[in-house]
């Protein structure tokens, strides 16, 4: 999607520091953090939300990305959050999972 901010970041049209990356997902810091550590795990392929993802490989890579970035950054306790749909609080309609931690 040409106007999707996460697609632009994935395609390196908007510079961003990737804290983790594999063939399916990348992780960046949230620009409007709700916790001392607030990261976003974003699919490289555009899916509006979790309901659009049927590929088990992509689903597995999302959770692998969560675990790997937390391991690399030494984050042992964290909350993950996935908002699916506007009424559930989703603001950017490109799949992303939030990682929130105190330290």
C-alpha cells in the first residue's frame, strides 16, 4: 500500500533503526511509547490486521521476532499486545504487535 507508513519503513523509504529483522518481520521503537520500552514487531508483507494472516510461517516468525528481540535486548519480562480492528484500538492498519516492558 503506497500510503502505509509501515510499508514505507519496510521498503526503506522512511529511515528507521531496525532492532531486529528477518525475512518476514522487523522491529522498531514506537515513536509514541506507552512504557519505558515500547517496541513494534511489524510484518514486511502488508496485512491489515491479524485476521488477514493465514500463513503459519508468518505467524511463527512474528512470535520468533518477539522472542529474539527481547533476548537480544535482555528483556525478560514484557507484555505483548495485538490490536485487531479500529474498535480494539488499532490505529495503523498494517499488522504489528506491541512489546511493552519496564526495563
